[in-house]
């Protein structure tokens, strides 16, 4: 395989990673918007303590999902592209 073919393969891999990462970023964005909506609900001040605890649990769950998606998509970048 000559250098040009190797570069083509590398660029194709990078393009696939960019598409994958963009998809993960879109999913993270949706989850962050859900978190914003929950935070706005909690600011209204007309929720019981139990309702606030449920919203807080949802926020924590969504935050963990965002972090996991980000971490996983970065691992794939490091493993497939940068080596």
C-alpha cells in the first residue's frame, strides 16, 4: 500500500469518527436540553420536596448519561484515530 492509499484510509477513518462524534454530540445536546427544562421547572417554586427530589434524580441521571456518552466517544477517537 502506498502513502496515498494509507492517507485515504486514515481520512476515511477520521471522517467516520467525526460522524460518530457528531451523532453523540447531538444526543448529548438533547439530554442537556432536557436538563434545562427540568431546572426551569424547579425554579417555579411550586413543587413539593418529593417532586424536587424526583427532578434532582432525573438531573443526576441525565448528567451521568451525558458524561458517559462523551467519555465513550472520546475513547473511540483515541483508540481508532490517534494510534
